[in-house]
């Protein structure tokens, strides 16, 4: 239970970091600075995926839930990259 608690907390922090970095980067700074924060958001999204794989290997997440969250992470990755491409 402790391992599940720790890993779920890490996933929550990384997921929160995605939206917080996008919000912070969008505060009227330059496109280059916003792009930098979008990079942070991407890395946080990838951290969520890494945690999902750890949870899967440790049998802490059901395959259906893993697939659902993984797909959402993929969609977020595509959206952030598309946003980054508009800044170039």
C-alpha cells in the first residue's frame, strides 16, 4: 500500500506539473520562453508515462486503466507538440 501511495502521489504531481507549466509559460512572455515551459510540460507528461510503466510492472494498475491513461498522455503529447509548432 505504501508503494502505491508513493507512486500515485508522484503521478499526481507530474500530471499537475503539465498544466502548471503551460499556465506559467503562457503569461505573456516571449514565444521562446513559452516554448521552454511547454518543453517542461512535455517532460512532466513523459514522467507520468514512466510512472505508469512502473505501476504496471509492479501490478499496481489494471491493464484497462493503464491503457486509458496512456492514451490520454499520448493525446496530451500531440497537443503540446502542435502548440509548440505554432510558436515557430
